[in-house]
């Protein structure tokens, strides 16, 4: 089973690759909308990619209002 730190690192790595941002430029507490310069549609793409990667499904009510990587990692971790 993954630790929360491993889950967070995987999310950061996937996000940096998907949006072509250097991994060392983003951290767990960052607002992914601001740090990645993405809109809500792109955030949904990221969420879909993460759901596929981790093999989980996140209901809308669990991710509504989430905008930082750490909280996203916690929601994913709770489903693993």
C-alpha cells in the first residue's frame, strides 16, 4: 500500500509531465490552477488521468473545491 507521501509524489510527477512543468517547480501545498496555469476543463483532464493511474473513482462531491495537490492526494489515498 502506498503512503500519502508516495501518492502525493506520484500526483506531482504526473501533473508535471502532463502540463510540461518542471517537477521541482510544484509542491504539495500548491494551488494547481495557479501553479500549472490551468482552467477547470484541464483540471478535469488531470483528475481523469489520476483516477486511471490509481485505479480509483472520485465522486464530484469529494473533489469539488479542491485546488491543492495535498488535498487531492488525501482524497485519492482514502480510495486506495
